[in-house]
């Protein structure tokens, strides 16, 4: 699904200002806000302001918007984690996606090990 706002989407409600979030950065087309259950010292979600279900859908429909999301993730990491970060997109419920509005997890601020689930 692609639209500006999906009525039942938590992240669309955050973009619209209907649900509070700890916003750390914005661009013309993307928003970055702190995760409510951080997994690292820096754990910020970066999402497009338009509704797209997952990263593959976004890449197919609007690769420039995906590039803007990644650029905002890099900006946040540069400001808060010396530019060293992991950017994770979960696509689908079996991959851990629980909000079906594409978003990348910017993880950093500490030495990151690899521990697959």
C-alpha cells in the first residue's frame, strides 16, 4: 500500500502529530524518532512521511525517498554515534516487522556484535 497517510498506521499518526514521539530529526520527506524499547545507546527509527508497507515496496515505487530515509539515518548517526551505525529494515512479520510502515532502525553508540536470532 502506498499513500500519504493510512488511518490505522501508528507511524502515520506520529507523522501527523496525533501520537507523541521523541523526534530527533526530520527532512522534507522523512522523520527520525527514538525507539520506545531501545536495543542500544542509539536506537532511532527513520521512516518516510508517506506510508509504504516495507522497504522493498518503497524501493520499487520511490527509490529517491528510500535514499532520503538512508540520508536521514546517516545524519542522525553522525550527530549521535560518530557516524558508525547499523541500519536494519525488517520486512514482514517473520522478519520482526511489527509496524507495517517501512522504517529503518539506526543502531549505534556502542561496539556492536553480531548475534543472529
